[in-house]
C-alpha cells in the first residue's frame, strides 16, 4: 500500500499498532463507501496531544448524534493517541517533531458496527508552520456548501468533500502553499475556511461568524474565545461580509495545527495590512502559553 511520505511509520487500527503499509480496512467499510463516520485532527507537540479532551468530547457528541454504537470511550482513545506518539518516537518532552494526529471512527461494514477505529500521525511541514508568521492567502471557493444551520455541519463527519474539493480548486488557482479556501453563504457572507475558522479584528474587538450560520465549532476557535475573555478582549459572533473583512484592522484563522495564523489577503486583495498584526501576535503568545501550561500539567501527573 502506498503511504504518503509525511506519515509516521506506526498506525493504530482496531486495537493494534501496525506498520503504516499494513493499515488496511474492509472494502465494505461504510466510512469508505458512504462517508459514514467521524474524525478529529489534533495538534501534538513535545509528546502531548493538545486540547485532547476538547477534541474527544466533540467526537463523542458526534458519535452520539450519528447513533454510532460501541465507539471506544474517551479515556481509551486518549490512551491510544498517547501510545501512538510513543511508538512513533515523537513523545520527547524536550522537543521533537510537531505533528498532526488524525483519529477516524467509521460505523464499520455493518449498520450495527462494530466501528472501525484508525489513528495515525503526520509530520507538520516547515511550509505549513510558516503560515503562523507569514500569513495565509485566502480565496473564496467557487461553489457553496450547505450551511443553513443543519446539525450535521456542526460535526466532523467523513462527508468532507466540500473541503477536499477546495484543496483541488486551490491547487488550480495558485501554487502558494499558504492558500486557504473560504466558504460563503447564499448572501455572500464569509463562513469559515475549508480547514479553519475565521476572525476579524475591529477597533480592538474580535468578530467571528456564528455557529448558527452552519460552521464547525472549532476547538482552536473555542480556545481563542476563552483567551480573549481572559485578556479582556471583547468578542462577538456576527456576520462577516467581504467588505467588512477588507476594512478590518486584522484578520486571522484558527485551526488545530496552526492555532492562530494571520489572513493577509483574499482573492488577491490585501487584508489587515498584509502582515501579522499586534492582536494576532498577542493571541499567539497567549495560545502558546496555554500550550506550555498543558504540556507541564501532562508531565506533572
């Protein structure tokens, strides 16, 4: 089996750790056939899966909503992800590779299960990580995604074709590895990125599109709102038009692996001066401090 070069060599599959090239699933798995499953992507640094409980709580909510049976509990999944880091030699508290952990749970080959559970680790490239400083260049995607507030848009299901197609479209639009596609609603308001949430900065105040608009409640989005409250920064959920984005003092995206990254342009037009601004730097520092504290708590237990 072909394994992408950035995948670490050991994969978890249904109760066992196996070489990546042998991590195969049934041709009749419903996740493969009809996108009947859920997933989470986590950021890991210094051997610690960051915001682990927040991710696993979201996964549990999705499993309950989709009536998926016999999904391993959060404690078991947490132990699996931590062991995955150890087995791939990326559990060094002094440093080591920054990685993305992908946890996938499908319904399995039958309606009643048992589910298929897969977890693997992927290296984060220097190009990806540079987005935190150099910024993201945005493009509005030339198609819409159902975003009318339907409950399914609030869960990370395997029905991810809209975002996957966005990656294909971006590759056709630009060779820039910093590119991110953005979805809009029927009124043309910006909703979220293909793999991120969107924020504006206006007069020292944060604005982000509302969950009710049909966006994913991102874990890093939630963390930024918590950090904003702790820093005394006002934050509100409001609609974001292209004109409002263009006039913003700063804009940024949030995602598990990037945490906070400046958005410096949209469809070729400069956003927020075209560079990382003071609010982004402040939130990045606060986010890093929280990660450092989480790592310290992990090794103290």
